[in-house]
C-alpha cells in the first residue's frame, strides 16, 4: 500500500507543475488534473489509517504544534468570515470555498506527513517536486526559443503550465533548492547528478523567461545558494566545483552586462525577443528608482498595499474575512502579497499564526541540520529548509496559500521535524519495516 500511496503522491506532486484545467459544465471553476491523484491519495491514506491498529504516525511535539497552529489558522478564517465578512455583505459562498481550499491543502500536508513519518521516505516527495521543476523549466526554455505551445506562453514570456507568470516561481524556486541536494550528495549516481544540474540550469532559464522582478530576485538568491552549497560540500570532484563556479560567474557577468545595457541605452536599445524578456525586470527596477512615489511605481500592487494600509486597522484582530479586498473593498484583484492578504483577511491573529508556523518549522529544521550525525541527511534537510524559505519568500510577491506547492513544501518541512525531537528525548527509534522498499537515490531512507 505504501508503494501505491507514494506513487499517487508522486503523480499528484509532479502534475502540480501543470494545470490541465477543463471547464466544468455549467460551473466557472476549474479542475486541476493533479487533484484527481491528490483525491485518490487522500482516500488511500484514510483507508490505511483506519485499517491500521495505530491510527496516526508517531509525531514529535514540534509537528503537533505546527498542525495545531494550522488548525487554529483555518478556524480563525472561519471566525472572521462569520463575525465580520458575512455581516458586512461579503459572499458566504466564496468564503466557504476559500476555507475549503485551505482545509484541502492541510489534508494533503497531513497525509504527506503521515506517510513520510511512518515509512521515513521524504525523498520521493522531494524527487517529484524536482521532476515537476524540470518539466516547467523545459517548457520555459522552449518558450524563449519560440517553440513552446501557445497555451504555455504570452509572447516570449512564459505564462507557463501554471496559468500565470507569477506562479512559475512558486514551483521552480523550491524545486531548484531541492535539486541542489540531488547534485551535491556523495551517493548520487552520475546520471542523477547530471539530471539535477540540468534541472537547476533550466530552472534559471524558467525564472528569466517569466520576465518578472520577483523571479529575478529568486534567480540571484538561488544562484548564490547553489554556488555556496557546492563549494562547501563534500564533493570530491574539483572539476564539478569549478564548473558550478564558472556557471555562476558567467550568469553574474551576463546580468551585470544586461544591467549596463539597460541603464546606458534604455529600453529601446534592446531588440524584441528573449533579451527583452530577460531585461524586463531590470528595466522595471530602473523605472521604479526614477519615480518618487514608491507605491505608485508598483502599479496595481501599490494600490493594493495602499488599501491594506488604509483599512486593516479598522478590524485589526480578525480581519474582514476571505478575499476581503475584492469582496469588501470592491477591488479588482486579490492582494499580491500573502502576508498583507492574511492581514486584511484574518487580521493580526491570522498573520501571527502563519508566522509562528514558519518559525517553528524553520528553527526546527535548522536544529536538525546541526544535530544530525549523517552529513547526507543533514544536506537533504538543508535543501528542504531552503525550499521552505523560497515558498515563504514567494509570499512577498503574490498570494500563495491556495497553491498546492505551498502545502507540499510545508508538509515536507514538518515531516522533517520528527527525529530531532525524539532523539532529544532519548526515545528509541523503531527499526524500518523489512517489508517496505528502501529508496536508493540518495540512501537517506533510514537516516531521516
């Protein structure tokens, strides 16, 4: 049953990189193909849990705390909808759909934790995310060459397999962070290492292909993270390290040259095509610096920030309910910032709960990285920690809680907390089941 469960989760995670979204007859909503596999995965998890003598997997205190914080977060959303949103005229239906989406995402995370903790297999999930990153990034490379299908691009910019340009980075950035683990580990086979390196390079192309300012920031951070991890890793091949350093320096110098061309000659000096797409975020940064009003330079995002600043204090504790900017203030778009969106929807209480989940997850993973005796396992969890940082950093640029990748990465991070706390309590760790297969990609199945 474990093989079937992890296979369904792998397919769902991989397909989360794509939106095959047929319109449902008579309904305006869309069904994502990955949700079919997520639904089967959740059903199988329920059957396994009910049929098991021990309903739940053994969880650490930090894991339980994270799950209780998420439960309180969702309850707070329902409370703000009931006490403020509906009485103020917001749509009850939209509020229920938003709440159901969060509950669905949390169910995916809990089921992921159940299998990962019970069978100590986090690697399959990470591998699926990296595989999805390869898929999205490959389409991005085709888009820059003008070879991608029409549904995947908007001109030379990739709208990609994920509906909008802004969503590409939500999957690619965490995937690139995890791909570094498959590249630097001593136990990786040459084919695995080559595939991880190609994924990372294509991921950089994907971020450039969005033509987005936030993607440009992710590109610089991930490039630095990758180069530092490789330089200070246990890799014995000097040529691999020199190759990564050369790639990093080459991209850095190309970026500097591109910035110089934009500053010197302006937008008109760049021809239409891939170069214009790559330079687009730099041009926008330059234009932002030329404007005196910072919020005005952000366009629609600036107006959203101004609305939140103006109104959040009128209901500071529990907010206005789900999708407040559109429902309550009649704005065209939702807030393109997870934290400002939570502040206006759920108030300071909801924002504090979300930040508490991040702190508990990140600090717990960091302590595990420092305490694990197995360097391979520590390197793997460092990749998970960086993926977690990327998905929360993504929240600064758009609202990301309704995307499946947020719950997958968050669930993966919470799953990584179990052994550190148990070891500190001197609890015996049960031996692995002789009936389950042992993943051999990195050899980490029994060390995490």
